[in-house]
């Protein structure tokens, strides 16, 4: 009986489009890092985005750095609409994670930029990275790589189109962008 129920549950999850590779989380201190993901990159692309949720069940903290062997560097970025133009800027002091809150890194908002990627991310793979928090310390995570188009877009998840915004204080040429 238990086998039949388990089989039915797994079939329902598969039918609903649930992919266990995307349902993963990590923990360090009072912080829970939920579902890190990225999008597949086009051949020759040198930059990629990283997204996740950070739930803080303790005192104030700050995401101060990200590293991965798959990119020469990783930066914590913020996108904002200024005079009807999307502007992206690096958060050089890191991303605050206030006490008892959840901070979401998502397309069109806070996100991680993987710069000078050695090999474009491919759908279905996992990208290992290390997040470092000011108080909680380091935690190793894996970003699940989904489709390049990010799947169905909603108002809560706008497209992260690099050609549709400016990079404040950044050289487009070094990122593979056309000015």
C-alpha cells in the first residue's frame, strides 16, 4: 500500500512539472539559502546570473562575496529603474540581510553576476559556488541551471535582458556587451 501511495505521489509531482534538482537549499548559522538557480547561457557568453532566497532567522547579516571556479569573478548586483532605464550596479559593500527577514535575489532585482565565465552554463548542470556572509561565514551551494529563457515569465520575474539596461560604472566591452 505504501509503495502505491509513494508511486502515485511521485507521478503527480512529475506530472505537475516538479523537478527535484531545483528544490534544494543550504544552511549556515541562522541563514537558510533556498533554491539557488541560474539560466543556461548561449555559446560564447561570458556572463551569467545567479538567483536565490536568503531567509535570516537571526540578527542582521550581509552577503559580502561569492566565488566559483566557473567564473573569474562573481559580483553582487542590484538593478533599479532610473528615468525609465534599467541601471545595474555592483553592491561593493555587499547585500544586507536584515534580522528576521527574507531577501530574494531574482531577475530584475538583486542578483549575482558571474563574470568571465570559463565555460557557458548548460541546462541541467549544477554550478558550485561559495557564498560568504559577514557574520554567518562561508557556505558552499550549488546553482541549478535551468532553461536559457527562464521558462514562463511573470510580473514577479521579469526578464533579465542585459541589452535593456545600463551598467553603472562598468565597461560593457569587458563583459561581452555591445555598447
